[in-house]
C-alpha cells in the first residue's frame, strides 16, 4: 500500500540547473496536485491535474511546468532553478480529501 | 483577507486538557472542510473532515462547523504529548476539488 510516492526526497541544485520531481500514486485517483510549503506561507498550490491529459495552474505556477504522463504519474519540472524555489514540495492525489507523498526537500544555491 | 486563516500559535496545553484549534474562511460557498496533522519534517495526514453544520466526533477529535459564521474548529480531548504537531485547516471552495490551506497552528502538549 504505497499510496503516493515522491522522488527524490532531497536535492541540492545550483542556480540555473534543471530537474524533474517525480510523483506516482497507486490509488486510481483522478486528481493530482503539486504544492510547495514554506515557513509562514503554508501549502501553496503550484499546479494540479483533474484528470489524465489535463493540467491547470495553481496559485504559484511561475518557474514550473508539469506533465500528467498517465493516470498514475504527475511530474513537476524546474527548467532553470532559482534560490526562491528552495522549499519543500509535496505531491498529493485525491478523490475526496488528499493523500500526500512524503515530500521533496529542495535547496537551490 | 486570506482565504483560510489560522492562528499560528504555538498553542500550549497540559497533558489531559482539551486543545481547541480554530479556522476561519472567506468563501461563503465553501463545501467541505478538512483538518490535517503535520509532524515536523513529515507530510500532512488527514485526521478529520466535515461538511455539515454542527459537530462530528471521531475518538478524541471533534470537528465543529458553523457556515453562517464561516469558521471551523477542531477539539482534541485528553491531549497527549504525541498530539504535538502543526494542524492545518483546509477548505474546499465551491465548484472545485482543490483545497485551500491555512498556514497551520502549532500545538504543544506538555507533560
């Protein structure tokens, strides 16, 4: 019963580097989400996907792109990382109420 | 005005006491309300949800919803040190399956 699996758990990037955060869920949920969590800011929605083949911007989409590869997988890409993207990233899926992955702690130096 | 507001705390209560956590929201048409618990360095986990006015009880937890006043609260009875965590309130606005989160209230239960 894996639920929502995120990789990697930790990552350090240099400014300007790119990377993709992977997320997969095995609960057959239609909806998937990417959030970032920063001290004092709470969880803020970056992008979400209501179903396979659809994606929509959330509250803070700038600097990110997403791909809903299939029903199970929803990836988040940073094309040119900036220090402002240092954060903890959570993927979640839902039918009703969210199940979160374990998070990716990203540091951009 | 933030869409979902919580007092950041910390809220400190002695072991065995009732902890009361509050949350207000701005969208009067919001439909569903959730409480998540997040331990330091971990991901949020769902502990309660409510969508009708009134109280909903689950073990030591009671969620209370008042749509007219636009607030939702979480009561934790017989608080334990293991309840020490940040509690996130989340609201499902109308016509969407997204959740809007508050910034969380840090609860400390001391022995």
